[in-house]
C-alpha cells in the first residue's frame, strides 16, 4: 500500500478509510478464491450470515485458540474477518457480549452458566466450544510460603513433593484470624473456575472459604479466609503490595510472581482436578440463533486452532511468541513459554516437566461436555450462589441449555469431510464423562448425580434430603 500523506485530522481519517477499504477488498478477494476452490472440488460452501466479527478476550495465555485462529488465517479460510479486542475485566467482557458490542468472547466456563441462571446478571449465553484444560495455579506470597514451610518440613526441600495441600496453611489462617485480620486471597470472578478451585483446595484441608447468601454477594459469610476479585494482570502487583496474601489465576500471572520473586505457586489446578475444564468461547443464545452458519464456522476455526496448538512443541513456542505481543497477553515471551511449552516453575530453580499444564485439544479438550457444566453448577450450589435446593434433573436441563455440542458436531463433521480432522478426534459421548476421581481429595464426581456429589463434602451446603438426615 503506498504511503498516503496527510496533514490534518480529517485527511488522516480519510486515509484510514482508504486503507481499511483496501484491506477489506483484499480479504473479500481471498474469501472468494476459497469459495471458488471449494466449488471446484465439490465441497459444500457455507456462507456466514455475518462475516465481520469482533471478539473479546482477557490477557491470559488460554485465549490462545482465538489468537491462533486469527494469526494463522483459520478465520479467514472460513470467510470470517475477525477483530480481537482485549477487555479490562471479566464483567465488562460479559456485559459487552450481552449488549452486542462484541459478537463473542473468551470466557470463564462459569460465565455462560452463571448468566443463564441469573448470578450477577441474567442473559442466555451459550458455548459451542471449550477452549482448554488446566492452566491455573494458586500462588502465595513469600512470607506465607515461609510460614507454610515452617509448618511442614517436607516443604523446605529444594523440590518439595507435589501436590501441596492447604494443610500447612491451616495454622497460618488461624494465626491471621486470631490477630483480627483474616488472610486475604484473590480470584478473578465470582463464577470463575479460579474461585471454585481455590475454595476446593482450602476446604479439602478444613479451611472454610465462606458462603454466598441472598444478602452477602461477597461470599465471605462464615469465612476463615476472605476471597475477593482481582483482575488477572493486577494480581502480582496486588500481592507485592500486601493487599492480598495469595491468589488463584491463569498464566502467565503465576509465573510472573516467580519471575519477579514476589511469590511461590504452591499448586496447579491440574493437581487439584486433573484435566479440568477452564475457559470457553461464549456467545448469546440470540446471536447463535440469528447466525447459525457463522457460529458453526467460528467453531471450525477454533477447533483447528486448538489442534494446531497441541500438534508440536514448535507450535507452542511459536504461540508463546505471538501471545507475547502487546495487543494480546503482553507479557515476556520467556514467562509465557514457561507454562506454554510443557514446564512449570514453582520457585527459582524448581522447574518441572508438566506437559499437561496447558491442553488445547488433547483429551477431547475442545468438546463442550454437559458434565463440565454440571460440575460448575454443583460448586455454585455448594457455596450458596444457588440458594435453593434443586433436583438432579434441573442440573441436566441447565447444562443442555448452555452447552451446545450440536454446534460443535456440525463444525467437527465439516472438518472431517475436509480432511482436517479425523473421526477419532471427536468423542463418542452422550455429553457426560465417566465418573472422575482425579481430585486432590479423591472424591468421585458423577455428573449424572449432582446432589449426591454435593452432599459428599464436609464443608458446603447440603441438599434438603441430606440436611434432614443429619
């Protein structure tokens, strides 16, 4: 494109429009060529209802599928012209999807569920695509880590045995409470995986993380530890300032604490729940109904991106480089690569092989399982965000309303027909995973029996039937 001289704001605006129109024309030409090639080959051509899209994301490495789908041209190959826009926090991101300012977004897995049942806001939000497994960690300040070491000799080793439970934190929690200033920890949003993982880890060691009630939306009723919301990029600085003593967050913000030597990640969410679901791609139900072909094409591009991310170590290194750009995660490439390339550093010098810390495609990571949705609902009920007892059938009904494997399967079938996916890479499932016991406390989870699961915890709300039998 030739240089366009301009000397006034109006001229600059005119030039920007010229450049924009030229870029748009080039993209349309590429899309037309792809359509022509498809027709020649005899493949079905799907034309999106809407081809110019704006998606939101938060600056975390698990936005990778969106970024890779854009940067490697997977969206364009589906005739989609996508703009990615970083959002200030999860609430703003969700609000902008609901209002239509964003067509969709990288979301916390609990956000579509929480919105649909009216936690915080009420809107029908759905997901056809799960963005990743694992990827979070719980970090404590250096001072808290020293206190935990003092309570457990094994933690003083150069490479302490993992997983590390919250048992050694219990005396520290009691010390803070007796001093009249309870321990404070951060998480990213009330319906985030981070909130539930942090609560799960604490409660497994007998530490009460607090309850939500109709009059307490902070979730601190009867709490031993005060848990509050902190935006992910601000967590290291907030920890360093002493406002919080620990946090649960995704990458690269645990590794950033190690890099800056201000804190120690003590446990990853892979160790709390092996291969747990993390983020999803969220759209409103209305948008999905108005743009069914577009939703399917977006899902196709995201599936391809997830597969590419898990295909080789070289791809992960390239992804770390792309994500380090200021318009995406904007953190040091070295810090991002720490977890994105199959390792995780707990302390300086304690770097361990952890090939499954970030999973974007393996283990059917991209499939939206109903049982994943049900698990989040059980935790919402356990901690009081769902204030009333519900039958098992209700959990299944909500899961089917929010999670949309029907859209996913259409996208996967199209990719199989194109030779870009194999049938073996799509699960043969009724939407529910088998009973899962891969939790830090060993408790089995059966997504088809949510109330029995909730009632099995010592700390947490109980169903009416269980409460009546006590």
